[in-house]
């Protein structure tokens, strides 16, 4: 029997899928692979090349208990794609064979819903790697997930938790009704386990993304605001705030198109291009893996089906990831999302804010 929240999520997912298929019309622009390289060349800049792979980012499945507006992988309760056991085993083999890879960064969907999530966590921790769980917080209240928070703490998994604002209105506008209250309770739960507390080894970072077609505000100021609001109203502690730019792909791109704001948003990104972000692009030091073991230069390329440029199509085709070093990266128009203003990555901004003129275009947070 489905809960009211699950029913609502299902309805929302169906409506999003319907809207998406309606928005796919013949002749729509396809991915422009040369766009970003041409954009850089026009500014006398070379395309980014790969550095040493330090992070393996794994999307272990698309099932999620939520169906957020901005979701770039279009996850939801109706998605059932998931990494199988043999894929998880191969990922651990790759980790073992590549000691330069320091981090296993696990995402989804809600990664905890994959039945092999704990196998992967235990395996990577046994290999002394940092493990990140990109967690939507509300998953802790799903059936069968009652001890997930405790499991994460026992294995010192770093939790990167989505919380796009410190107000109920803004969170629920993006993520659905009831999400804010459960997110707050989940954060309090993590705090009780030691996450985010001063001096604790259990790291808890929060993720902010703008509610609309804006750039994120300056991280330091926003982090201070989050800290004071969450501490004052809910007694919540956390380590750092990660600010992420909304990528102009998938659900967010469809929202922009429906609102007639796609060109405006792309112009915003292009006008705030910041060459200082290029050195820190996450695709230089990451390999992204999908639930079927295919390789990509980043999670956004994965969402768009743009395979890794440097060779090796799946986790079964590569053994030594150091062979990728110095190789090319598959870029396209959406890469402007990583290079605008202070830049953006799964670890947050890439350089100091502000790049000239960014403040005026950044999202204004509620007082
Ligand atoms: S919680 Fe994350 S994976 Fe799930 S729908 Fe929202 S953005 Fe997508
Ligand atoms: S979207 Fe960002 S991380 Fe991905 S290839 Fe482009 S610049 Fe790199």
C-alpha cells in the first residue's frame, strides 16, 4: 500500500513524464558537441584535458522517492533502472586496481534504494576510500531504510544532502509537499548520530541550487545564512554548504523552454563565463559511471548520454584509469553551467566569488 506522499510523488512523476514527451518535438535542437570548444577557442582558450582521476562517481540507479523539478537525471518512484551486483563488484575491482582514486561518490536517484548500496559502501571503506552518499534525506523514512542513517555513521560515509533552501516554501516548490519537514527531521537525526558536529569525523554537507534561472549567490554568505537559520530554528549543525548552478539539461531545460527562458538563461551563463573556473572543472579529475557500467566524463554528460571522450566505454573495458590522464573531455553547450560566475561542480563553486557582474544575476535568498 502506497503512502500519500508516494502517491503524490507518482502522480507528479507521471505528469513530468507527460510534459517531457509533449516537449519533444521533431526538429528540436540536438546536443551541440563543438559548441563549448568553439566558445573557448573564440576566447583564445584550449579545451579542458583530463588530469589524474581522483573520484569515481557512480550513479547506481534512477529510482527515487522524490521527483524534483530540477532533477537532471529525471529520477522518480517509477524508475527502476539499477546497478546489478556484478557491476558493483567490478567497481570495487577498479577501485582496488587504482589507488589514485581517493573517493567513491555514490549518487542516483536515491542511491540508498539500490540493494547493493551497502555492499559498495562496505567494499570501498574496506579499501580505505572516502565514500560520499548524495542523499535526499527523505529516503530515511522509506520502508526498509529505518537504519540507513546509522549504517552511514558506522561506516563514516560522508553525507552530501540536498536542501535547496532553509525555508519550507522554497524547498517544497522544488521538491514537493512534505519534503521540508522530513528533511529537517533527517538532519536532526544525522546530528544526533554525530554528523556535522564540531570535532566529529562524520561529515555533513548541504547542497543548494537556485530555485529558478539564476546563478547561485556567494557561497560564504549563503552558508552563514543557512547556518544561522538552521541553528536558530531547528538546532541543526552542518559542515559546509555546496552551491550548484542549475544545468540547462533535462527537467530544468524543459522548464526553461516552457517558460520561454532558455535563450535568456544560456545568455546569462555565457555572459558570466569565467575562464578561472577551467582548471577546477570536475570532469578533469572524475570518471562518472552509470548503472549499467558505462563511462562518462561527468554526471551531466551521463544524463545526456554523452560517453567518455578519452576511451573505454564501460567499467569492463578499462583497468588502469591513469591511462586517461591528459586525454580529451567530451564537452557541449551545457558546460557553460560549470564555468559561469564562481563555477559549479558536485563539490560546489570552483573559484572565489564574485566574478565581475555576477552579484546582480545571482538568486536573492529570503530574509
Ligand atoms: S532527490 Fe535528487 S535524484 Fe531524487 S528526484 Fe530529487 S534531484 Fe532527482
Ligand atoms: S558539464 Fe561540466 S563537468 Fe561535465 S564535461 Fe562539461 S564542464 Fe566538465
